[in-house]
C-alpha cells in the first residue's frame, strides 16, 4: 500500500531556518516538502497554488507576517491548511498557541518537538479534523490588526480583546465609470503626479484624485510612512535604507524601486523601521 504523503510548505524569511527545517523533515518518510517561501506574499501564492496539507509558518516576516498570511487566505476564500507556527517568541507562544493553533515550534526547532508536532498533524489528518482546525485559525485572525507579533501573542495569551482596525482594508479607486478595489496591504508605495496620486500595488499602478495629506490620514501609520512631501511608502515592502555620501537617504523597496527620503521625514522613517 502506497504511503500517504503529507504535502508540506515551509515559510520563513531566514534561509538557514528553512534549510534546517527541511533537513529534519526529510527524516520523516511521509512528509513531502512541495516548496519553500521566503516571505508572506510568496506564501499566500504558493498555498493557493499547491493546496498543501501542512504549512510551517514563520510569524515575523517582511511583507506579511504569519498571522496576516492566514488573514489573506481567508480574504481570498482559499482553504486554510494545517498550520504549525514557527516563532522566536517563547514568552507568550505556548499559552496562545495551545488555544488557537495546531502546534508551534520555537526557533531553533529540535527533532523531538518536530516529531511531536508531526504526530499531531497525522492524527488530525487521519481523523479528518482539519476543518475544525481551519476554523480555529480563521477565528484567530478575524480581528487581528497591525503587525506587532509579540503584542498580538501577549493579548491572545492573556485573553485580552484585540481592537478592530480603524483603517480601511481596501481603497476604492474610481477611473471614469469603473471602480477598482485595491487591497491596502498590497500597496507598495504612493507618489504624487500633479493633482493625482499614483498608487503602486502588486497588481499594477492605479491613479486616483486625492491629496497626499488625505491619503496619509486614511492609511495605517504602522505600515505607511511619509518619506517625502510627494511620496508614501509601505514599510513592509522596504528592503533597506541607504545613506549616500551627500547625506541623502533613499529607501530601497523589495522590487528595487528607490525612493528619496527628505530630511524632514528622515527621523520618522527611521522610527518606522525601528532603527
């Protein structure tokens, strides 16, 4: 009889962590690693494409954190696989995940804990409890806002309420007789072009008639920071901040777009990047 494979995806922004986890998983003959992802955006795409049984999901990642990956899958009406969260936050993880998640691994993962976690996965798959686990995960992310993972875990562990998001999740951009809904979390940066704003998102550029000040007030300041009088950047898409000999600073986004940081906004940008 052919052994049923547990189709698995590894999601972690640290190459060494991915490599180490894959090596340990290869010792389990019933686990098949389909692919690896280095950020949350890639994870959403890969999970939607491959429909894995299991995902090892890092919590703290650029672009989308682990919680937001689940939230995005839910928004897209994609099936949510079994998820084992991978985290360095040991202070709150145990209590929070005992209630809300199938299991968790603390970095660096060891063989004994991994074997225990996989045993839970096999039990869930054998007893067809995956739907109930998916509902627990959907409940977990239903009201989560922001990207402070440690604060989210602390609140989950202590049973505290998690505030509703006061900022819109979608921008409705009108173009003639058409209205395009753009997910705010997919916006990489915004720059001004005369009386119009150019909204650069993952699905392309959109033009809207609104002032930079109005947009800045609408967008969540945890994610979006004014870098210049005519530009706003989504910090989750920032790869690095570069200083030049002239004293100027530039943000380099993950797609290699370069945005100049003005002197008046430099400190705010550094604070947003936790520098």
